[in-house]
């Protein structure tokens, strides 16, 4: 039997956001179980394919695009998935979506975007989206679709969540999002965090987050080395809470059994929180943030396990 060659469309390549590494870590973990006999070769999504990328996709049985805000209304300006007309023949009817999101609250796909998706998205396999809003947008594309939540959450089952503390840790990890600035509310958030914990770390998921923090004032925080390994090591070795607007920074904390409160700044946290009961809060709801710091309810993530299992098993 020939080896199964699968192309992995890697959203962390050519990305300036460490959250994409957290997503791809989960994607790889899931795919190694769903397709244990496959040989995976990666290509980029945040940059155009090039000759080698097209060759990989042409040879692959199919390709899997994992997570992130990968689909949306446009395919040119501002699109997160970079595709040119020359790329399309290599991925004709080959791409399977895995827990992807619709980019922001964008309108329906443009005529050209629908043409591209119609060419490249597989008709054989079921595609999955990370939330109901994204699924609603994706259903216009005329393929089999489901809502599986984000792959980073697939292991946050009841047993895992039951072990997450509900009382305040001595230290906290704070995170902000520089490209969604709200100086007044972000300053209040950082002031509250620094007043509530003995020690505060800062997770810079993008390089500019650190500069944005300093633009808000002088806060006594310790910068975590700006890589996923250092952040994960901290979560595994110290008793900390996570509070901030970086969705996957918060999910990583929950993966490692830490309390997390994700401040909503865009459709990702809003829609995932609505679907799954992932702990989220409006950025101006300072009373609720203070109440959560003092003590929180048990985490009870609602996962669409039937859809997740169906997506996983379709490649057997």
C-alpha cells in the first residue's frame, strides 16, 4: 500500500502571531491520531505558495487547513489565506477545513472568493468551523460543513475542566492586543491585575503588544520570553491565572490546567464563548473582571463531540 501523502496548510508559517503556533500545535496533535499512517508535508497560508508549495499540493492526496481566521469574504486585500490564480489547479478539490474561523464580522463571500473556494474545497470530506457564526458564513460555499469548535479546545473535556482551579492564584499572566486598542479599558484592566496579584507576568503574543502595554503607563510586570515554549513552561511550573485579550493565550492556559478569563476584542472570543461557554468577558465589564479574580465558577466547556468525532473519523 502506498504511503498517504497529506499536505498540512500551516497557519503559523510567515505569521507574526504566536497564537498561530498554539493552534498548529493542537492541529498536529489531532491529525497524528486521526491520520497516524500519513506523511505530512507543510505549506504556508499567510504567504503565496510558490513552485515547491504547488508541487507538494499537487502530489498530496488532500490538504488540511487548520484553524485561525483563514476564510472570509475577500481573497485579495487583507485576506489571511493567500491564494493566487496560479495556485488553484494544484489544490483543485483537495482542501479540507479544520476548525477554521470566518475573518472578523465580514459580509458574505465575494463572487471571486466563492469561485476560489468552489475550486479548492474538497467535495468528498466534511469541513469544520470553530463557531456557529463562522459555520453560517461557510454554509454558503456549498460543501458539507460542521461546527467542531477550535481544535485547541478539543481536549478540554469535562474531566480536564474539573481540574482547573476556581480560586485566585498568587500570580497572573496578563495579555493585550495592540491592533485592537482601547487605552482606557486596557489601562483599567492592567491596573486591576497589578493590584490583585503578588506577581504579574506579561505574555506578548505579538511583538507590538509589549510596546502597547508601555504606552498605557508604567506597570510592574515581568515579560515572559516571547516564545510559546517559555510561556508553556511557565504555565506548567507556576500557579498562575491568565487574564487578557489573547484568545489562544487563554486557551493555552486552560490546556495546562490554569484559570483563564479571555477579554473580548473581536469575533473570535465572542463567538467561541457564546457556543462553548469558554470563560470570556466584555472589556468594559470591570465589575465582572474583579469578581472573577476574587473567585470563579467551575469551567464547563461545551464541546460538540459528535461533530468532532465525525470529523476525525472521516479519514479512516
